C-alpha cells in the first residue's frame, strides 16, 4: 500500500471534512446572525455545532487507525484542487487546496476535536442552567466553531499558504473572543492588544513563509508544500540576506531568518515573555472559549508551527537557542506572576504561559516529540482545570478576585475534588497528567548537560505547582473569604452535562498521561521497544523520538522533578492552607517585588510608554502637525495655488448661480477637448 | 495581432454620458418651451437604470466573453478619424482594464444610490455628475490611445471639481482650488508628454499616431515602435509618472485627497477611491512602463522606496486622525504607496499584486465610505469621538465594517490578502530588505485600522444619541453585500481573477522587454541623443 492508493481512496477524500465541517457551521451561524437575522433556540444552535465537531472527531479518530494500520509512514493527502497560482517560470507561486494527515496532525486533530466536544457539552450544561442569554449563545458558538475550524485547517494544511490561513483565522477568533463583551471598555482594549500582538506574529510567520519561498525560488525549486520544502530546504544552506550598510552591514543566513520569523510567530501565540501580556486580557471572554484558547486552539497553534517545521529548525541554531531562553525566562517570570496574582483569570493566563514555556524549552532543545507530548498533556489538563474554575467563576457571579473567595470546599465538594485532580494533572504529580511529560523534558535537559537550564525548569515546576496550589487553596480552603460579601451564599456543585463533560476531560487528561512517550512503562517492565505515542509522532518530527537516560540517573531526575512539584505544593499549603489569604507583605521591598511580579515586569506598560506613545506623539506633532498642516498645506499648496486660486476661482464663482452652472460644465469640457485636440493637431502639422 | 472587433466598449463608455446629456437636453428644451421640468424621480430612475444597464452590459457583454488565454487587448473599437493620424478614440480591454472597468461600472449605481440628504435637493445635478464621471472613468480605463486617455483624464476631473466647488461644505472654494491646482499639474504633464510623443511619432513613423495598438485593417507603427533615447526616456518617464501619481496619489502629492474626501458626499468618495485612482494606475501600467522601459527599470529602487515610505508615512499620519473620512483617505494614500511599490517591482507577481490590491482596496474603501455615509446620515457627524459601542445598536454595520477593515489589513480569505501577498512576492525578487520593510509598514497600518474599529464599534455606548441608532436598512445592506461578495470571492478563490490579470501583465512585461533588445540606433546615435530631433525622413 502506498501514498498514491491513499490519494485515490475514500479515506483521503474524507480528510477535508474534518476541517470543513466546523468552518461551515461557523459560516452558517454568521450568516444567520448577520444576514438572515434569525434567532434560533439555543438547543438547535448547539446541536448544529456539536454535530459538526462530533463528525470531525469521529473522522480524525478513524484516520488515526488508518495511519497506525498502514505499512508505509507516508502522509495521507487530500487534494481538493488548484487554488492560488501566479507567476511564471521559476518564481511560479502556486498553492493547492490540499490537506495532509500524518501522525502529528492526526493526533493533534483528535486532541482538538475531543476537547472541543467536551467543552461544547459543558456549554450546553451552562445553557440549561440559564447562565447564558439567548442572544449570546449564537455568537459564542460561531466563535467556538471558528476557533476549532481554523485550528483544524492549521493542523491539516499541506502547504504554507493554507497554514497561514488557519493561523490568521485563529488570531481573528481569539480577538473576537477576548472582546466578546462588546460593551466593556476593558474587553475592547484586551481585544485590541490581542489583535496587535497577533498581527506581529502573523507578520513574522508571513515573513518566514515568503523568505522561504523566495529562497527556494532563487535556488530553482519554488514550492510551498511541506513535503516539497522538507525535500529542498537544504538548498538554502549558506545563502544570506544582506544587511544594508547603514544598519551595520554583514548578512543573515536565510534559514536563520526563517527560523526567527517562526520563533516570533510562536512566541506571540504562546504568550511568551516579552509578549505574554495579551493572554491575561484575552481571558476575559466566556470561560468555555477561554478554556479552548488556553488548551487546544490558540496556544497549540503557536507550538504546532514549530513542530510542523521541525525539520528546518535544526538549521537555525540561533533561533533555537532564543526559543530555549525565552521559554526558560517565561517559565520563571510567568510562573512567578501566576503565583502572586489576586485575580483568578490572570492566574489562569500566566500559568498557561508558563506551561507553554516548558514546551518551547523542549522545542529549543530539539526534543520535538517530547514537546509535542507535553503539549497534548497540557491541552487536556488545562482544559479541565480552566473549566472547573469556570464553574467557580459562574457560581460566584463573575467574581474573579481570589480574596473574595475561600471556604468553598464545604459547599462544592465535587468541584473541589475535580479542581484538585485537574490542578495536580497540570502540575504533574505522578502518575497523572503532565508528570510523564515533565519527566521526559527533564531527561532531555539533563542529557544536553545545561545546569542553568535544568535549574530554571525545576524551579519553574516548583513555582507553577506553588501558583496552582495557592489559587486552589485560596478558592476552596480556609474558613471564609477575607473580604466578606454581605449577601454571601454557599456554593453549589454543578450537575448533569457539566459534570459529565468535566469527568470526560479528566479521564482524557489522565489517560493521555499514561501514553508516555518515554518508554517509561517499557523501562519498568524490561521491554526495550514500546509502541509509544512518542514513537508514533516522531514519524513526522525531526530528531530521535525519546532521549533515554540510564537507570540511576533516570530515577534521580524523576525524584528531583517530583520533589520540586511537591515542594511547591507544600510551601503553598504551609502558607495558605490554614488561614487563606493574609494580606499583602508589609515590608516595602517585598511589596514592590510582588507588584513587579504581579504585573509580569510591567512589560505592557513599558511598551506603551517606550513605543506606542512616542510614536503617536511623533505622528501627531511632527507628521500631522508640521509636515501635513504646515509644509504641504501652507507652503506647497498655498504658495503654488494662491495665484491660481484667485484667477480660476473668481472665474468659476460667477457660474455659481442657478442651473446654468450644470450646463456651463459642458462648455468647460468642450474647451478642454479642443485644447487637447489643437495640441494634437499642432503635433501632426509639425510634420 | 488578431483583434476581435466589436463596438460594445463604445456602448459601455458612451451610454452613461449620452443619457446624462439627453436628460440635460430635455431639461433645456423644456426650459425654453416653458413646460414643467422632468420630475426628479425620473432622473433618479433613469440614472439608476443606466448605471445598472452599463454594469450588466460590461458583465455579460465583456467580462463573460472575455478570453483569459489571449495576450493583448480584446474588444478593440475605434471612433472618429478613420485615418490613424487623426485624433480618435481607440478602446480595448485587457485583464487589468477588465477588473477596473467592472468595479467602476458596478460602483457607479451604488454611488447614485448612496446620495445623501444634502444631494437630495439637487438630484438632477447629482445624477448628471455621477453619469459623466462614470463615462469618463470608463473611457480612461479602456483607452488604448494616449490622446483618448488624456481626454478622458481631463474630463473626469470636471465633475469632481464641480461637485466639490458647489457642495463641498466648509471651505469648499479652498478645497476645490487645491484639487484643481494639483490636478492641473498632472494635466499639464500629460499634455506635455502627448505633445512630445506625437512629434516623435511624426518624425519617426511618418504619422502623428498616439495609438498603443493598431487594428489589423490599418498599417503603420504604434507608440510602442518609437525609439526613444535614454535621456529622453528619463525625462518623459519622470514627467509622466509625476503627472499620473498626482492622482494615485503618492506622497508627497497626496495632500488634496484627505481634504477632498472629507468634504465629498459618499457617492463621490466611492468613485474617487476606486475609478479615479485606478485611472492613474492604468496610465502607469499601460503607458508609462511600456513606453519608457529603460527609464522605468532604472527608477525601480527609487519608486519602491517612495512607495514603502508613503505607506509608513500615511499610516503614521492616519494614526492620529480624528475624523473617519480623513482617516480613510490616509488609508488610501498609504495603500496607493503600497500599489506603487508593487508596480515598481516590474515583475509579473508584483504587477499582478498591485492590480489586485488596487481593485480590492477600492472595493473595501468604497464599502467603508458607504458605512461612514450611513453613520453620518444617522448621527450627522463623522468625528471618531462621537461614536463608540455601536456594535450593540448596529451589529450588521459593525460586521460589515469589520469585514472591510480586515480586507484592508490583508487578512486571508479576504481580497486584500491576495494583493498584499503577490506584491510582497514580487518585491522579494527586487529586494528582500524592502520586502521586510513593507511588512513592518503593514504592521503599522493594521494598528490604526484596528484602533478606529475598536473606537467606533466596541466599548460602552457613552453618547445617548448612539443608543437608539437603527441598523442598516435593506438597501444599505444590499449595497454592502454587492461590495462584500467580490471581496470574499477574490479572497477565497482568486485563481479566476489572477488568470485574467496575468496575461495582461505578461503583455506589459513583454512590451517592456524591448529594453533587453539592443536599440538599433546607428543612424540616430550620431544625430544626437534625442530622437525628437530626428529628421522627418527617418524610416517609420
């Protein structure tokens, strides 16, 4: 059996529907909202959307079995037809509308659609509780469908152009989610921040794509498909882009620039330092959409762009080390920011940034299958955790201040247990959730022998554990909230669909942890080769599947890893377990440090002060004020036109009265015509 | 060359103007005989009918039978002088002309429909202006003769001046004068080039022909057969380009556009932002590049740099504008710079991108002007401060605004992206550094467009006057859909459009390709660098 057979087979032509169904559903919702102005019952809307996602899920799950069963490790390609083409010869730019299913995209598709299914169930539970106004339901499902559909396009794209389409679709949907509450000023500002930073990432990715294409075209092999790029990108080795002399001269390797563009794109979507701050604002949308953004769509896109191009990253060592560094810094900064927040949504946002920092460390080290696996574990665990906190958020009527919560464990037993489970999965407490992935990442770092990086990531694990445990304890433990509400009421556990969906997510989070890539179980039971998810993914990822450590070293690294997680939890229990939140630090130095960490080093404010305001001031004062209004308007125009104005306008003004004026224009036309004609004849008669 | 002879283009170009003139003649006759004037609704119905008929004819008579495989011009038609040295009209379309023809013919009825309250009192004059403008724009877009181009170019200026001068609002005299002053520079430049070229062709070809192509029934050379020395090429190219970019408009000759837009009614803004600007691009692509190829090639880095600088500059200025129409005008200025950048690449992808960009940018800007007109009609102002949170009372308006703005920013699945993509692809061939600079400028452009969208449509509804606003009515929605549908179609599946533009672009490049052939000037080289001074006896 070979690729061609698959091309013509029935299975391959089904791939398009995986991505198309949610998108069509989003389009149908948009048409109903915008053009037809129909208001359907929430149940119908929900059925429509969940049916689309369910079919996508079934198709992608089925396709995994096809891939596992197939002898040849080639991708399944579904070519819909030619799409965009232009240019001749060697610069011919042509992209087909074709989708490709390989182990990496298949696994990611299953993850995305299954998480989306669980979240859709959760949303319907919320609708049944009457928590969502009917007019918002439609818009919410349109956005969720758009998020899921664009992510699936991104995952399945066979060429860079389609990939970019999916990428920007995610960006738009994320922006719309973050400004979902259109009447809130805060939400609209958050949407703008999300959008502008997303745009930076877009342009980084577009620059990478264009440079790659241009380089290949110059080398005589213009192509956009991933397979073609993978085959021919080595032609770019050694080619350089000149830096203009006034910028210092010299040159950049093209592949390094491409890697840099991809890194910028990944950093913005994964909310890494220094562009981490958008995620905190973007989390103010509906909790279900936030859960999707934090787990399976937006942040997955950021890492996926690197995984997809992993074959190329090895040739961009500088970008790789930047990724590692950024990941390490983010793990620490965002972790500490999450550990000091007083706002629930900001805890969620910064902990996501920190969690993705680990993924980027893995990618930067070249441990791609580890990073991919960590990404999958993160997706399930995070989705579950965010949704549980969403229950609390809804139960407290939109309250996000951790100081106003506390003691909820007594009235919300089920929620408390589920939050603990999901939180432990995110932290990576054995044997659930992220543990295997963190263990594997530690092994990868140890095997590269970089102590500083190892220290950073271990501290990062401890800080992340502390942050999550702190949030959990402040919400659920303690006797009563620090700031007591006058009309405080006990919490209420959810029932029905919400419970089912969260249980489903928890089961998935735990079971995906067991699919360890590290041959963890194999090593335990003395089996050398095991068919793990890492081995499966590494068919499409560059590099070796699993770095292995020797027995003793391995147990040491596991021990340190688990030790760090428990140290963080223990410290949180020690500080907050009994008494809950105890107010701010009284020492000014510690207070300042807390403030600094809470605002994640004030990067957003710094960018506003250093970049945005000066630019606006420059435009207002110099460009609009001086160049436009003074130089162009007064000097050029008034000087040049002053004479003409007096002459021409005084003539024209006489025509200003009555209807005559319309017809006078005919005369002017005739005049101009004859002038031109005369000129032409003069030219002719010069013969 | 093989031409398909047909007079359908003459019909398309002449129909609006002749109906407008007919209506005026009826009005005059009634005035003289003392009969009552035709009612205004007859004018309006006639204007709309003519607008739609013109569009229908150009769609079914020209766009559908248009053969994308053919290089060169199709539907070539002549009017006037049977001898080629007599002034006459020579019309024809290639893929580029077809795009601009369709968009102008399609938008003109929308311009009539979007007449604002202030035009209601003078419907007759308004219909007359729009129809005359449409005819002249269509003529300039389809002219294959420099003389005809000049004629229509000049003619298209008059309706606009007329309108600005009469109903331009505050400071209209000043603004109309300003537009006139700038445009007269362009007109003078064009006239000069026409004089010089006709003298050259008289000297070299034996007849003062200004035709770009020659119908097979006639003999003799065309403008493209002229041999122009490099020094002359430089001078003529510079003059012609400056003349044309006054209308594009390229920084620093752009100052008239924001003022003109700020004081025009919606309908006029629509045509100003599309057909009026596109005639300048037609002039550059059809005449400036093929006639003076060596000079054009030399000017590539210069023009490209100006284009990028214009995009960055206009984006920065737009960042601090406080009035919607002026802001949008600076968008047009910025993207005119981007289109110039695409033209300056002078390769197939860059030129294709520039054409697509001009087309989709025109459509999106037209849509935005319609939306701003709708807002102005409801609120009586276009200051950004007056709005906020409009997505609540006017969701459909907000959705269309978002669509148009996203298309301007070059978001995938919308038309704007295709243009941006191809311009960038073309520019990589010219210079990778400039391409990266262009990307950075696009980032700034995104930020101010987003700022205005957010400021107008999101956030709390602060002004009580905004709370009860009524969303777009059925006609407004239909008008916006007619603009939105092509934007979406081009964005989703651009191949049919690209397939028609590309042969035209290749033909232009082929005409420019003369540059690579040695210019056989053994006889004239000794006579001096200027072929204009050649003896009349030169072989033609």
